C-alpha cells in the first residue's frame, strides 16, 4: 500500500492497473498453454495405446 501522504494521479493508477492486468493475462496464457500440452500429451498416449492394442490384435489374428 502507498503511504497516505503519497497520492497517485489518475494516469498513474491506470498505468499500474494496466501492468497488473497484463501480468494476469500472461499468467493465464501460461496456465492455458500448460493445460493444452497436458491434454495433448494425454490424447497422444491414448492414441498410442489404442494403436498398440490394434497392432497386437492384428498380429494375433495373423498368427491364428
């Protein structure tokens, strides 16, 4: 907090608010990106597992 004898101008308040708002946007973007990467990784793992099961089933079918 600012000391009571230090009063910010309207422009200073707007500038500080804009800086805080931009920091929040950047952080939200980072969180969103991390979530997207995690989801993509999870999906890729599921596809890889499904492909493994499919290939395994084909090989067993050919061997039978």
